[in-house]
C-alpha cells in the first residue's frame, strides 16, 4: 500500500493540467519515437500495453479489486495512464494472461503479468491512441490487437473415403510396411519407395524426370523399429480445432482430467473454465468447434500427421503409437482459427502460454505472416523483414513465444524448454515469414517426393529444416472412381500431396492437402517421436540441444539441386503456363536438409544427459510423492532403496516404484536413491513452514 501511495504521489506531481492536446508532452522516455505499427486488420478500440516492472504493486491491487467485484476494471490505478484512458473513452482494462497459481511465479519472472488489454471508444484513431499511451514513462510497449494469418492460402483438399482407402490398399498389397493401416500405402512422405508413379505433364519438354525418388520421406520405418510414440509427450496444435472424436485421433487426444465441458468451473485453477479438450482462443470458450462452413479440416489434418493412431485403420501418424490404445503422443487443441476468423494477437499469446503451462513441449504452428519478399502483384501483403522489426511490431507475440521456449518442459523431464515449430510460408518467396523466421523457432520449408523444393515453398537462410509438404502443382493429374474430389480441377493427383485425417461436412474423413502447413507437422511429429524415444531411454535435453540434434539428423538434398523443375504457375490450373524453378537458387536455403526420424532416434542414444530425480520441496507435516520409474531406464522393472541424511527434517518411504517424502521441520537435507541395477542419485529435500512461504508455489 505504501508503494501504491508513493507512485500515486509521484505521478500526480508529474502531471500538468491534462488535456488531449498536452498529453504528448508528458513523460516521453519510454518507447522510441517511431510510431506504433497498426495493421489494417487491427481491432478497433483495442490496444495491448506492457507496463514496466515498477508498476507491479499498483496493477496487482487493481486486478485484486476487479476480481472481488467479479468484473474487469476500467482503469489501471496508475494516474497518468488513467488520464489517457479517460480521454480515450476507456471502459475495459484487464490483464491478458489469467492467474494460474501453479505457474504464476515463472509468469512474473518472464514479465507476462505486465501485459494488459485496454478497450476504449472505437471512434478514436488507434494510431493516435497508441502514440499517446507510448509516451507514458510507466509503459514499455504498445501494440495493436490484430488477427493472425494462416500460412496457407490454398484450401484445396481431396477427400478419400475409408472404403476407398481399403480398396486402394488391396490393389497395392505389394507395398508392405510396419503398420497395416490401409492409407499408409499412400503416405509416401513416411516411406517413399520411389514407385508411386507420379507423372509430370511437361515431362517430355524438360530435362528433369518427375517420378518419385526413393528415400524422399522422413524415414519412419527405421525410427519405428525403436519407438512409435509415448503418451507423456504432448504436442499443442495451434490451428483450426482438432476433431477429437475422429476415430483415428480419439485415443491420442490430450484430455485435461478433472475438467468437464459446460460445467462452468475452473476445476484445475489454470484460469480457463471447462477446458477438458483444450480451448478455443478465437471465441474465448472451452467449446472447440470444427463445424463452421469455412473450416477446412486443416487442424485435424496436421494432427493426423503427428499422431493418427497406428491401429490398422485409416492412416498412420508419425508418433501415433504401436496399435495399443493411447500409446501415441498426445494432441492438445489450442484453437486459433474458427471458420473465417483468426485469433487476435492477445488470444494467440494466451494459446502459446496455455500450451506451456499445461504440459505441451511442442507447439505446431502452420501459420504466420507473409514473407517480406512476397509478391504484391500476386495479392500478398509483405510481412516483417527482420527479426528486429518483428520484435518491435509484435512484442507480445515474441514475449509469448519466448515464454514457451524457456518454460515448457522441465529441468527433470525429457526436455527443458519447448520447441516452437512454424511453417515457412507458401508465397514462392526467397525469405520465410515470421514468427517462423525468428532465430529461436524451428522454421520448416517443404519438399516434394523427389527431394526438390515444393513449387510454393518459401525458402531462405532463416529456414532450419525441410520436410515433405507435397506438390500437386508439379505432379501429373490423374483420377479414379475412388477419389472424392471436392472441386473438379481436372482431378488433381492425390498422390502428389500429403494424406492424413480430415473432416468433411462435420464428419470424420481422410484426404490430401499440400503446403508448408503439411511439412511443418512432419517436423513436429518427428520431434515428438524423438522425445518419446528419449523419454524411454531416460535422456534429458535442453531445447536448444535437441534442436541442434534435429538439424543434424537429416538427409542430403542439395546434391540433387542442379538444373530446374517446372510447375503450373496458376496452381492447379493446367491452362496456366509452366514455370521453371532454378534449383540452384535453393541451395543452402532449405535448411540443413530433409528431417530423418531414423537418424534422430539413433542419435539420441548417448546424447544429452541422464534424467535426474527432482529436488523435493515439501511443507511441514505434508508429503510429496514421486514415481521413481520415470527417472531410470527400465524403471518399471527396478526396485528402489531410499535414505535421508537427517531424519529430523524429513522422512522417506518407498512402496514399489513410488517414493513418499514427508516434511518434519523446516530445513534441508540430502536424499539418496539407489536402484537394483546399481544406479544412484542424490537430491536435496527442502522442508518449508508452509507451502506458500516462498512466493507462488
């Protein structure tokens, strides 16, 4: 309270007679003199502002008062800010990220508690409002609340029924693999035998053959000999809603246990009510929906590439499990597209933080801004050109991504930090779009079934890695009675594209799509498979270590990049003229190579560090329970012996693989765990007077 009064006095003394004209003369040392970037699609009457850390106490009191009243505040409690809001017609002032006591300490460490959304008179110029707010000394950042963009602008998809998949698989029974899912025969992107028979319309005119090349895939067969997935690995799909009832996905969907739809309760205290199957950040509701007429099934398609169940039905997923129910990695739905609407930047940031705080270690993001070199004549609006420009124009987005990268996972789990995986974009451009181009993200470009760049893919030095995205513009146009084509574009060749789970008229389906949007989940799936194997081997990685391992686990592509290939410039319009791609232009600009799951899993053995039993924090007279099998190889089949150095501070007991530590009195001591195969670890036990005597615990 004293700090609150002190700040109030300081700001009151610094205010001159305040009017709309002299607000620009107030404390102007906060942000650079450059105008705040306001995109054309920015939400009218809304701005996102970040306060300086010194404002924390005042803001906390404002939030507490609003919480007790059950509604959002209309003012900040900071006099100079409130003077501006008064003039702007402000009526809503709310912290962007809801309080989750289990993660609030790290939220504050990252400064995310300082981000607020303000709403005011929609008739006020956003530029003028932003310029006035950024002059205030207590504010460190201001940005508009625009809506994010998909990295795909082509919603063409080719549906195929499950019956058609079964019939087609019977006709290709000579192509065998580890799993018997009928669609696997057509998922060349997992196992490319080179005999899929693609044809190029212009083959006779140009010097490059177009047939598929064996090995232009992510090498699932070799990887599956070691691991097929693990349900402890969670991938958050930031996209359209994933159809969690799809029969090929239902067993691998993340479920927030304890929450129930329509209950109207925040059972787990994470700040989101009813979020049993994730959250719809577009409409701010736990009801995730795939029923809108404008929905393309895109989120369900990318989810299937990552984790469709390998169960003898439909299609396979890269980390979909071994056929046993629930044995694959888990898919968390963070809905950021709903019909024709994309989420606001505030909602996007909430989705990214939600993923980190609820257990995801990978965010799969097939969206982004256009390339800075996108062709305006083709209808594209170029995006940020440099990392500095992006960070300046979209500071909340960067803060949220940094939070995920730094805080997902666990120092005692398989990975410390998170993997933010983004599509490079589809504007045929020599620079990828942001956020994918951010140096801390994994940026994915697309190749076709012959190792060569997909005709649409963005590329450039910022790209980290490439993966199969398909290329129906390049491969020939064939058809057949089995293929249910949504639109009659001369029956595009489904085999040139990526096959996965889909939705048709609100019902589960299968089908083909192309794009860096399809390449991106291949990298997410391989990363999830690699982390699954690392977990089973009880290996621990820091996020940047694992990224470097992924970038080294690739197939060479550049030795093939000579001459050129052709594609139909009009995209799926065979009347359009053929256009040549000079392959030498792509050398060194498609990442380190084509991601290889087999190489990644083989590289994991002996890499990283041993997983460690975590230090124990417990309050007096309370207990902490740890499953020791999680930290030792073959842990389910070991026996354990535990001892504590000072039993006057804490006691320990073991039953099976479960260790229970009980606090006796405040202090710290050492605990030793020994296993039946000779492994030994020592950790620290800290006993506190109460569970909350050290901040947010």
